[in-house]
C-alpha cells in the first residue's frame, strides 16, 4: 500500500499554541492522526477547537515513536508529528532507520517537514525570563535565591563598565556577551521585584513602561509631529520630560553615583537649558580652588564642542595605561 504521508511539524516553543502557518493548519486538518510527546495543555485546547485530537506517545522511547509514524504512513495514513519544545532528540535518527528498512521492502511513505511557526524578533528574551524564573524558584539555584536588589548592585555596575569597555575596544564578540550579562541583571532585578509583597512589578511592567515612554517622547515618529534635526529632537525630549515632571528640581534624576565628570556635565547642561549663567555657576562651585576650576572649565569646553568629558578622559587614561605597559616606569614609594 502506498500514499501515506508523514509530516514533521516544527513549531517554536516561544509562540503560543495554535498560532500556526496556513500550510501547518492544512496538514493538521487533513491528517488522519496527530501524534506528540507530552503536548502542553494549550495545544490540546487549540487543536480541539479545530476538531483535531492529539494522540500522546510521550511514554514511548524515540524508536517506538518513529516506528509508529512509519507504520501509520505505510498503512496509507496522513500522520502529523507535532514537535516538542526539546526538539524531540533521537526521533529523526530513529525515523531515518525505520524508513530505510521500508525502502528495502517497498514504497516508504512520503516525509515532509513543515515549519509551523517562527520566532519573532526578541523571542529569545522569553527564554531568558524562563531561565531566570527557574533559577529563582524553589529547587533552583541557592545563590540566586539569596540575592537582593542591593546585593546585585555591584554586578550591575561591573557589567555596565564591561559593556563600556567592549564599546571602546570595538570588540564585537565581547560586546554581544557583555550586553547579555547586562540584560541578565535587568531580568534578575525584575524577577526580584515580582516577589515584593508590597509593590510588586514584573518584566512586562518594566517593558511596558519604557515602551510607553519611548512612544510618548518620540511624537515625530509616532504622532506625526515634525522633527527638523537631531538637535530639535533632543530639545523636544527635554521639553517633554520637563512637562512630565513639573515639580522636578534642578539636578533631580542625575544619579549621585555617576562619575564626577559625567555628573558635572549633566548638571552644567541643565543649568544652560534653564538659562543660568553656566560659567559663573562653575566658578562659584569651584570655590576658588584652581584645580576644581580647571576641571569644570574642561567639562564646559568638552560640552561646547559636543563631546563627553568622561569619555575623553577615559580614553586618555587607557592610552596612558598602554604607554606604561610599553615603557615600564620605576615604582612609586607606595609600591
């Protein structure tokens, strides 16, 4: 007997059950039998709405699952295998072995692979959230279970600096890795916040908040407003931010933990936008100290040139460290 067909339906575990391509739904609706190993309840419900029942063969080893597929196909059935999130290890090898045997004896069933669903951009973020949940949940990692927002701050700072270093080194592989480490810190903090008994929030709240802010502060993209230049966009951003926080005092929102040069540049920029005499304010802040005055003057000079003083100094210190490695200098008295 011939005419049987085996369809291996590949789906993404990051896409909801039932969200399938039209070819996938056609194959399922035409199938005499749909097999799966330990399908999630959502799949049963989604297919049941279409009048399709899943036969669960999760207790059978891969070789028996493959044998069942081939037997049904040899008998002339249209059979669909609904892939598992783990990729069904061993199934394709066992299937190839069974098909080779039937190829010797007669006409083997046709085999087709259909991709039923694809990951959308950002879908792997769901994996990260799931991994973090597993690490933090009972039976997960003891170290992760003990962490708090405070205990993680050192890692957040370290990973941030490693991202900066990778950017300055123009190391693409390192940048990808370090951005992942930094992203982990964001997801970790959101997972901790989810457990707070008084004011919980989760990663979806974090994402929803930043999405709303970006849409709100980009009216030239999302609301049809005009944007003549990048400078106009930056000015509009500051105006919108000021309107959102009318009671915001000068310097609010500029972290005390920022490096001093970076914090000085932000404060001086705010003074300028507020119409204050920036040079006079810098002189007053220096308090007559010539070194502090020179530092603030350098920050102002970098700002007027459209450059970042902290970045400039960091690059110079990196060059200095490189010179020291090339030309060792005698140790200081402090060793």
